[in-house]
């Protein structure tokens, strides 16, 4: 939900709560899928290099 045009913090919070209630619940992850399978993997690097 885009709330960039709402300046008041409390109003924005209220709008987000309503949107969250209206949204369809996300499906549960199946038990045969690894927990971090959607995460971006960090490749092994040479010593002294930045990871990200």
C-alpha cells in the first residue's frame, strides 16, 4: 500500500492496519521447502573484499 501522500503518522498507521486486515492471508510455507530458500545467497569471496 502506498502511503507516501499521507503526512500524519497516526493516519498512515491506521490506513496500513486497515489494508493489512483486508489483504488475503499469505500461504504458509510448505514443510518440504527450506526456510531461507528465498534469501539471496552470499558467494564466497577472496579475503579482504566486501560481501555486499
